[in-house]
C-alpha cells in the first residue's frame, strides 16, 4: 500500500523568499506523484505531476518539484513566493498499474506568505 | 467547460435530518470521487466510481452514508440520519479516461453544517 507524509503542517515565509514544501512517500511499487493546491474556500487544483521521464517537473504558477527515487521524496519548490501563493498544498500518490486507482493524499501543508 | 458542479454550496441542517449532496462531473469523464475534508481528519476519500460502478467504498464512514451514480453525468451522496460529526466540506472530483488520466478535477465543495 502507498502512503504519503508531508513533514510540515505549516510553513510561514516572507514574500519573495524561496520556499520548499516537503513530501515523502512509501510504496513497494512504482508510483505517480502529484501536488495539488487548495486556495481558501475552493476545491483542489492540480499544480504538477510526475508520471515518468525527467525527474524535475515544472508546474503552474512558477512551482516545480523533483522526484528523488532513492530518497522517496517529491519536494515542491518555488524560488520567489507571492502573497497569492498563500494556500494549502497537498502531495498525493497513485499507482500507475491501473487507470481505476485512487489518489492517496498527504495531510497537507499550509503555506502562509507574509508581506 | 463548466468544470465539476456541486450543489448545494452550503447546507445547514438539524441532527437527524436527511442530507443529499449532488455532483455533476465534467462531461466525458468516467471516474467520480467523493471526498470529505475536516480540520481533524484532513482530506478523506469516501467512495469512487468508475463507469458508474462503485470501485472502492471502504472510506464510507458507516451505514448512514450512501452514494449513487445512476448515470455518467450525475452522482449523489446521502447522509441519513445526519449527525453533528458529519459537519465538513464534501468535495466531488472527476477524472477522464484519456488525456491526463490520473488528473482529478475537483468541484468547489459543499459545506455541510449539522446542528
């Protein structure tokens, strides 16, 4: 079975500073990995995904993530954050073996960007 | 594309009443997911359907909860009788069989308050 651990429940950061949100996964098989963002009072929106190929994945809004198989990590990064990046971020994993499989979500990291 | 549509957006009801939440997935999508989000438990998958058939309902809390998908364009989540601990935001998400098959598109959610 797969599981996802988001190591930080909250990350405070000042505007224009870099940020890294950490995600580790556990799986006995290969996985697909995702980052979703949830703005206040809204549903989740896909930021980026890793399915195969290059381990550095670029997403929307200037975010990127790097898949590290040896460390079973998929950390999310942004070199310079904006106030508008304040949101909850969820890491998720899915098995690639079947199209009917579900996503397993982490507990989320709340990013708070201060002016 | 209208995206995933959920209704109502807000529901306030008294303990013991029946509650029905509705979801219209994105046209052409063949998988539908119901999630519940609370501060205490985070984002939980309740049930998901593939081609209108329930695939995994292991997340449904108890017999008070039931979900149906009578056709490809409509699903309901029913709680009967409702209890205060059911208060949460309920999300519906859908996924297509082609394009980005592992990307789930979330609706805006229904905020349920049971008093």
